[in-house]
């Protein structure tokens, strides 16, 4: 089974593209969603987060205080790197388990969706890389609407990620998510190519 990564900057439309792949019967591991789940449920990871950010990292009901942590990591690169050093190994182990189960079901390929595939270096463990690209103005609007945050907050998040062009340089496939290019034909073309790569 071919292991394919799919990434792109915040607001590029990775999730929308992944949903099209899922409709084609492709299993998708959503690393960012799974990371959030593991941060809530993995005992060792929770303890590491508590040590890194203090008691305020969790609210009075012991749920992860995402807003508090985001407010720190998007302004402090060292804290962001430390958080990623805690989270990425936990996600990698979880992904490896997920992929091992899938491999027995004989899927031609699977997708691993993650915003920081390139930044973390985990794309190197995969066979192919898809980058979803979108105009910066569209990305900013999407994230502002989705997360109900200011333009400045979105720009801070974008600045914390590797520039899109750097990701595109490493891509085997680029999917353009703009108003001109339709997504379904682009995804179908990549899908057929990956099926033929078997």
C-alpha cells in the first residue's frame, strides 16, 4: 500500500480535498484532528503538556485549553517546537498503528493529512506528497470565518508555517484550490495516477 501525505498551509482547503478522496474510497488519517484527540486522551502527552504550559493548559473540567495554548505557541517559537516535539511522536505511533490495520485490507493507497507534514519532516516517511495550494487572500478569509478570529491572528498562524512555495517544491502533486480550477477533476487525476502506481 502506498502511503501518501497531503498538506498545505492553513486555510488552503486540505480537508475539502480529503473529503473528495474519501468519496473515492480512499482512507484518510487526519493527523491534526487525531493530535487534538491524543492531547485530550493520552496520559503521557497530557502530562508533558502540563509540564510545558502549566496548570492553565487544562480548564477546570480537565479539558485542553486550546485558546490558551494557541495564544502562547503562535507567539513563542520555542514553545511551539517543544509542543510539536511532544505531539508528533504520539501521532506517528498512532498513524503507524492505523496504517498497519489498513495494510491488511489491501487498499491501493492511504492518505495522511497534516498541516505540518513538511515542517515536522514526517513527509519523508511517506511515498508521495500532495500539496493543496490556494491564494493567500482566500486562505485568510476562510480561516477568519472558520475560526472566528482576526486577520492578524490568521497571519500569525500563517507566518508560523513554512511558506507554501517551499512545500510545493517537495510535492509530487499540487492541487490548486482557487475559484478557477475545479477540485474534483484534479483529485480524480491524482487518484488515477496513484492507482496506476501500484
